[in-house]
């Protein structure tokens, strides 16, 4: 995921001569990569718990936390670091969508429950 993210950033940075827009794309890739890695970590931590309720608690509670930190990253990027809003928001939405698709693909292909894992 991170290699795809970095390659997309380099392509997007090459298409524009605006340094602030390429910085916005790189920052959005970093935020989305962190979001995706947190999703993977929360999935594995949730699977270590014994009940399905604890698993979904980790997944959905973590989802709310991840959405909040992504929104906070968007606001800090625009208001504090004065990144251009349109390239930053579009890149963040695109990277988050790609990583969410990868996350759903991982969930559909892997069974995280230790009770049904082959020994």
C-alpha cells in the first residue's frame, strides 16, 4: 500500500509545478498510510480477544478514532500548515478510498479468528 501511495505521489507531483500542491499530496499519503496501518493493527489486536463482541468493538471503535484523526489531520493541514485545500482533500479522499478497498479485500480473504485457524 505504501509503495503504491508513494508512486502515486510522485506521479501527482510530476504533473504539477506547484510545490504546495505536491506537498499536500505527500502529506495526504502519509495520513492515509497511517490510517491504513492503524486499521491493520486494530484488526489484529481485535482478533486476539476472545469474543466477537470485543473484535467488533475494536474494529468499529477504532474506525471512529481513525475517522476523527483523519479529519483532524485534514483540518491541521489546511488551517495550520496552509496546504491548498482542494489538492489536499482530493488526494486524502483518494488515498483513503484506495486503502479502505485494500482493507476490505484483506478482511474478505483472511479469517482473523484464532478459533478457526488451521493448527
